């Protein structure tokens, strides 16, 4: 890496480890490689010997061949940091010297370095009497924190540094609050100081700041009560009295000393508090790198003073041990926050999802789980919310500090997703935060919200999320809380950046779908309530097939596509018509004018068309067009190349659109590289295409698709059986069709194996829609493959019109 390149590289350790070149995020690889980079960054621009690195990475658990492993990780790390470096050209970022490895970081390229610099600048300004400048610099330093240092990484060295640097960060917070108080902001700091004291009950300086802030706000009695609370905590925890400085402050408040009121000149920064001990914080921060808070960083948008500016920087920054004291003391705090219990009512007679529930339980029981959010994703109507709420009720005893719930309206009939600001406001209301205690701005309120969660065990359900950006401001910064997110989007950003655990909620297994239908329908119908598997039904003389009501149940399940929403609507029809047998209900579904007509429960939330439409409206216009046109595909599945020809797009333009449909669960990727519709979504796509696309456009689309398969099959067949694959009668493909061209016999066999069922369906569709030449030629090329394979297991003759 050249110096010019190096100047563009910056690293962030005050939160999850990240590296950037200009605006491009660098891939940092595996956990051990990221841990190595974190250790090197904590020694930035200083040589570290090989033995020291091994010790700081593994401690006493040094693996075999540690030196080889270290060299391998170093090589991979160089490649990740300098993707443009070729061959054996010397690295400009990570070099080996006689004294050890050196990671070179340009000035200002490490957020930790910037934090230390801003803190020094703040202290110099404070010493010079420039309180405004000191406050600005302190806030600039604290805004850099995004969460625990190198969040998710662990090594003996990293763990040790977290404890040390936690003290330095909380020390900076104390100094910042003292400066802000000298500037007259004590009224805004009271609520935050209470939470700081609860999380850091042994820091007398914080107790003194709280007492002074209360007194200056005209709340003398509360200031005296704060001293009594501090004294009681110190006696209970350590068996010692408060220091003389804190006791002196108490006596001055008791005597209503006018000298404690805000100074007339901003040059006085309350020296009586600066002498209070800081519970073991070092007198002067050393050059070592970060502080690991248990809480997310203060995302201050400005250098304005106030509770939010310190809240996230403080609550949850307790070092190990201190945080535990904070939790114990919090239970005795005089102003105990309410315990929210916001979970909606679960679905009675919940059916199925055994595998999903077991995976969720295992995640909760895993002590190694770093506490990332859980994302439940799946297509519209598959039951994500039902599963999330059911499981939340099952495990709520694990979260004694309460449960929060919000519908983020990411896919909603109103078309207006909830803003994170509004969701945070709702959560703060649940904690009974008074309006006069609310800071301004979404970042400041998110900071206060994270502060309230610090040291608590709470369950937070974020239902119906639009995307990762809507969710991020609502995530706790400290461990102990669990967030469950449901979304039709896969939220890959949360998985990649926030370490979320992704769970795909699939269609119900057939037996669970049958059980849902029969158990919830109430009164027995015929001879079947909880039907046995289809193969166990009574014989009707045509093999072991179910008869009567059991057969009707199977037909209803098939028509609903095992989609819980559709099954629930069918259940509602059965419940409201208790004498309607399942055979009649199956006949209703079979005889419907359009496949989606029976699935209207009378309101938008129980109307399959409406529910699908909320996903459709979130698509980009090109993806929405492709979704409609794909409804014309005969199935059962397709590759992105076929979608490109169908839509008349270059393959490089079609692939991102297919990915968007897959990410939003409008398509499912059955196997890598092959996509399919759910039957009801296919019906919805066909309806949309008939409503919005002209007849000529639909016919041209089908023509392009048939040309794609015909010419691709011709090219593959000519490779497999040159003598039998003639060009006679093969017309040129329409413009904008891009056939697939196998490179050799193996690729040709692979293509036919993947596409032969599609070719059969395409031949039938061609015969039905008036493309007889395509039907004959597709059948011919399919026969070439089957003859080459030596197996005829399908009827290749297309159905006549």
C-alpha cells in the first residue's frame, strides 16, 4: 500500500472492528484474523514481537504450530488490508522489523487515537479556562464510541484492555459533565446522573456531581437524599464512609452555602468536585488503545450539552464488577423505572414450529452467544410474527426487567413505515420518562434508550421491520437484552454488521398444516378432526389414498400452499360455518373464479392479496416489473439467465433484480442459483401482469422465454448429441434474448439436468398458448437429453389445446 493509499485507510475499534479505504469497507475475514488486527491496532505504529502477539492472542491456550498460524493470519491480513498489492511487493501497512510486526496507521486513521487527542485537547482547554472549547472537545471524543471496543472479539489482551480503558472513558464522561455543569446545564444532567450513579455506585465523583446538580436545580432535599444513598451504598459494598470531600459537600448543601451556586464567571469549574476520587481510574491515561463499554457509543450529532450527550457514553460503561454493583444498586434506587410488559396476546392453539422453537431455545441457552439480535425472515403470511410472539411468551421469565414490543410497519397498508424516532419515543414512554427529561434528536434519544437498558435483562420484539437501518437505532448497546426482529426482508446488513442470528421461517410441514386446519376449526367434520398422514387414509380402490374428509383436508392444504395465513383464512371460513364439511370447503376453493378469491378474511390483515401487495409496493420499479412477468414462467423453477431473457434485460441487470426479489422473500432460492414462486405468489404475479401489462407485452414476454429455453436447449443438445441436434427449422431468437451456452459436455449435462422439468412445462405452455413450433422443438431437444441419459421417466408430448 502506498502512502497515498494508506492516508485513505482508517480503522474503528470503538465498537465493532471496522476498516475503511475512502468510502469502501474492507473485508477483514475470520474472527481470529480480526482479533489479530484488533491487537495490532492497540499497538498501532509500535513493533510487537512474535512471542508477545502469540501470548496476547491465545494466552495460556497456545495452539500447536502457533507460529505458523500467526504467519498465515498475517498473510491473510495483509491481503485484506491491501487488496491491490501484487506478488511479493513489500507491504506498506503491515511490516516485519527486527523488533517485530508493525501496523502502520496514518495520523487520524484510528478512532481511538482521535478520542485520546480530543480528550487531551479538552483538558488543555479546561485548564486554560475555555469551558466552551473543553465541552466541545469532550463531546467530540465521546461521540466516537459505537459500542464495546472491538465488539464480539476476545483474547486475553483485549479483555484486559477493556477493563483498563473502561475507567478512562468513564473518567472522560465525568470531566465532561463537570464542565457542562459549570456552563449551567445542571438541570439537564440530573436524570442522566441518576442512571450513571446506579451503574457506577462506587464512583464518589458521580455522586458529588448528582448532589451538586440537584442543589443547583433548587432541589436541596433530593441532594441530601442522594448523599444518604451514596453513604449507604459505600457502607454496604465496602464498609467505608464517604471521603472527606464528599462529606464536606454534604455539609455545604445542608448549610445552603451560596458558594455552591453556579459561578458568575465561566472560568470557575467547580474545583470542589474535581478532587473527588474516581473509583480507581488512573491519574493519567496512558497510550494504550480503547475502552470497552458495555453500552453503545454516544451518537451525538452536535456538541450540545445535555443528558443525551453523556447518557450513552456513560450508562453501561461500567467495568466488570462495577457493572454488577450497578445492577444490585439499581434494584434499591429510589426512582425505580416501571417494568414494561408489552407483548401482544399469543395465538391460542399454536400449532407446529417445533424445529424453529428448538433452535431459538438453543440460542437462548448458549452461553457463548454474544447477544446479537435474532432475525425471523420469510415470505408474507408465513407466520413470522405469530412465531416470534409465541416464543417471546414462552421465554419471558428469562427477562425479569420486562418486554417491549413495537410494530415498525415496514410492510403495512398505510405505506408509511414507523420512523425510529417514533419507536424510541414509544419505548421511552414505557419507562415513564417525563417530557422535560427527553433530549432532542433521534441520536440523543437512542442514547438515552440504550442507557435505560444498560444492566437490565429485557426482551425486545421489533415486528415487521422494513430494513436494517430502521432497526439499528433500536438495538441495545449492552449485553443482557435480547432483540427479536421479524421482517419480509432478509436484513443481511444486520447479519453482516450486527452479528444477527438469521432464522428463515418456512412453510408449515404438511402434517402441521393439516393439524392447524383441523384443530382450530373446532367441531368435528365427518370422521376427521386431526387427520393422519395422507398415506394412512382409507382406500378408495385406486391405491392407498385418503377418502372423504381426510382427502378434502389434504386438498385444502395443497390449495393453501401450506401458507399459515391462507390456512387461517380457511379455518375462519370453517369456524363460521360449523356445518360446512371439509369436502364442501375444498370444492369452494376448487371452484373459485381466481385462485386468490377465497383468501379474503374481510380485512386487510387477513386478505392474501392485500398482504402480498404490501411487499410488492416495497419493490423497486424494475423488480416489480420482473415479478409480474415471472408469473408467466411455467415453473417449477428458473435460473437468473432465464429471467433476463423473459424481461428482455442483459443478465448483469437481471441478477440484482432477482436478488432483490429473493431478499424480500417474493421468491425463494430452492437450491443455489435456482429460484421459485410460492403458488399463491405466482397467482398474485399473474393477476398483476394481467392488470398492468398489455396482452401484447405478455405474449412477447412468453415468446422471449420460450426462445431462451429453445435456443439454450439447442446449444446444449448439439454438444451432447451432435448427430441428432440439427438446426433445421430453428428460427432466430427474438431481440433481447440471451441463451445460455454450455462450455462442454459436463456443463451441457448439468444444464439439462437442472432444466428438463422446466423444458417439459415450457413445451406444454407453448402448445397451450399457440406456439406449436416451440412445443415440437422443445420436445425434440428434451428427447435428445433423455435418450443420452438413457432414461424416459416423463411424458414429453405437450398437451393439445
